[in-house]
C-alpha cells in the first residue's frame, strides 16, 4: 500500500498545531488526563487490580474447574 | 471455596463498585447530552453564518471538553474491578460482554475520539461542513458507546440469548440480537440517553440562568436557554415516557424489584401507586424479614394496575405473594419454588461434574442431553440457578427503603424538570425570564438536583436488583473473588481520593471557564 505522504504530513501538523496552540484550560486538562491515566494504568492496574483468575491459574481449564467448584460446593456467606 | 469468603469482602467490593460507578456517572450524562446541544448550536452557525453562534458553540464546547477529558477512562476502572473483585462473575458471564464491549471499543470509541480532535483543533483547519459533521459524529459516537455498555448492564438485569456450558462454567452467546433487543436494554438505553439529554439541558439552563442573574452575556443566555429548554422539554417528556415503559418491563422481568421500589407488600386488584410516601420501622414482616411501612402516603388508586397490566382492575402481586405465597393460578413462582428449581439445577451440575471427574463419558453425555442441552430444563430450572444459593426466600428481597426513596426521588425530580423546562421556554418567549430572579435561582438549584435524580436512577437499578449480580442466576456473594477485605478497602479509599480530586478539578476548571465567559 502506498503511503499518502501529504495527507500524513497534514495530519501530523494538524495535531502538532492543535496541541501547540492549545488554550490554558486545554493544557491543564491534558495534564490531568496524563496524571490520571498514569495512576489508572501504571499504578492501579499493575499493583492493585491484577486479574484474579489469570494470576492464580495457568490456563482456562483450571479456571473453569475452579469456578465450577465454587458454583457447586458453595455455602454462601451470611449477609 | 466460597464458604471461607469474608462477608466484608462482598460489602467492600460492592461499595467500591458503587463508588466508582457513581463517580463515573457524574461525567457521562453531560457528555451524552451536551454533545447534541453543541451540534445543534453549530448547525445554526453553519446555516446562518452568524459569528455569535460560533462563539456560543465554542463556549459550550469548552465546558464539554473539560467534562469529557476529566471523565475519560474513569469507566475502565469498573472493568478492572470485574477481574479482581468479581472473578466468579466475570468467568460465568463468559463471552456475553465480549461482543458488545468490543463493538463499543472499535466503533463508538474510535468514532468519538477521532472526531473530538477535529472538534477542538479543526476550527480553522477544516471546512465548516466537515467540522459540523465531526461534531455530530462525536455526539452519535458518545451515545453509541453508552448503548453497548447499557446492553451489557441490561443482560445482567434480564439474562437472555445465551446457554450455560457446564464444561467451562461459562455462558455462551447463542443469539446476539436477543441480547441487543432485550426489552430491558431497549428501555434502559432510551431512558438513559434521554435522561442524559435532560441533564445537559438543565446544565445549560443553569449556567445561562447564572449569567442572567449576573446581568452578563444576555445574547448567549437567551439563545442557550431557547435551545436547552426546547431540547430539555422534549427529553424530559421522553424520560417520563421511557420510564413508564421501563417500569412495565421491570414489573414483568424483575417483579420483586418493582414491588420493592413501590414498597408494595400485599397484592390487590385496583392497586394503588404511591406518589409520595414516608417509610418508618414497623412490625410488618415478609416471611421472617421485618420491613418498613408507610407512616404517611399519597396514593393514586388503580394506577399501579394500569401501569403494569393496562387495566385498573388487574391484580398486581405484592412482595408477600412474590416471595412467600406464590400464585394460586400458577402465574408466577414463589421464591421457595424458585429455590427448589435452582437446587435441582445445581444438583444437575454437581452430577455432571462428578461424571466428568470419574471420566464416565456415557453418564456425562446422558446428563448433558437430559439437562444442559434440554431447552425445557434451561427454561424451567437453570434460569433459577442462582436461587440455589439463597438460604431463605426473604434473602431475595432488596432494601425496600433505598429502592423506594431512590425511585420516588427520581420521579418527583423528573416532573420538576418538565416544569422547569416548560416555564423557562414560556418566560423566555414572553420576555419575562430575565426579571424573574426567583425562577432563575430555581433553574440554578436544578443543576445539582438533576445530578441527584440521575444518580438515583442508577441506585434504584442496581440496589433494587439485590441480591443479584445476574438476575436469578448469580447472587453477589457467589460472584465475589477470594481476596482480602483489607485490600479492597484500601483501593476504595484510593478511589475516593482520586475521584474526589478529579471532581474538584472538573468543577474548579469549569467554574473558571464559566466566569470567564465566551471569548471573542
């Protein structure tokens, strides 16, 4: 596939100019977005929210067995 | 296994999910509605060529941008929580959420995020028409995003279009269209987006009223009020219409929830709808569970019968009938009967699991055919699987007070907003709005109230369906992961701090921009 250079260059300059000429509130909001995404993906996801079944088991067969065991052997906790 | 699960894990996980969802929902409805209001304003600008309309569009676009940016990705945390705190549920749901959420990601999110850039960076870079199309596409994309999330939520309220696979312990989608056109999904989507339109309209009215109170931006305020009042009035009527349809669907697919949000205990013909009421502790009981009863109420006789069955003489069962007594005519099962069926379904699963463990393929095949591949078994027994986990029928009753007050608060405020929108329009047309300072203040006060109404709707939807995470199939305490309550509590506090900081940031940046007003 042939890359349309003028279009790509226009696209890059579109975003470059957009970010460069951003208003004060826009810059502030972008800073908040970056901090927020860092907290969500780099801190919360990695350290606080591992996928329980993926961490505990190696494959789907083990995960199925575990959940099936919970569904068939459970005595529910009191509310 | 589950018997070792600490109840506080369930409570903290629920509290954490509620906190995240409530905060996330602060940002979403304004995006849904304001995007359309901006698109309408820009359409007028493109058609008339008047620079004032461009200025007006850009002002509201700034507020939209702040809300959009602060709110973005707050919903992703809910997905993290599914995997960590609700692992049994996540596994059991299987691929049901996969398709709707994948469509949401690919279609709606990219549509939205691509054209947001054109909306903000493209004013002098692309043609007026292309910019306008981008604005409309952002509005459509945002609302399409909501569609897929609401389809997933509706499936939890009324699971359809799937079969349970006992080998994998997962549900498998067999009918995508049944899931998409689930009556709960249709009602929920329409009710939610119209409520988002209404919330945004009240927001625009509120900010414009503030300008009028300050004797500023008269041209902007009047034009904004005109659009917001018309859009808000139409939306508020649609909210009432879809709310009525939604209630009728709930009465059919979640009758216990319906009876709970009406605090309707004893079934009758010519059933009364409570327009307003106050509940207090009483000796009244449903089975062994004490429930609150009315100390005061204003009711409309026959209205509940009309609302649910279209006939004022129709019989509407109350919590007593739905939970304890059941139907003499076999129209519905009591919770005890559902518990029996749920236990039979679970026993079938136990037998199948045992046959597989013993490698008895013949027996496993027989059980598969007799139960899990048998349509009648799935429709009459497995659909009540979750009831096997209840200890007593009363466990199926949600918190009546929370359900009742959240429902009635939402409805009362909903009617208030119809009046606010209608009067705003009327006074604007008559030219009396700017001098009616008391009414401008009421509009201003309506802004926090519309957020309360919007959140109340979700409190009702989610608290009213307790104890279920998936209606009739899985209660919350079976869905939860075996993790420590302490870790959930810690992340709860972390979220509370993070979201509060985000909310403060949003409000302060927004207030500053509103005070600054539209730029030349």
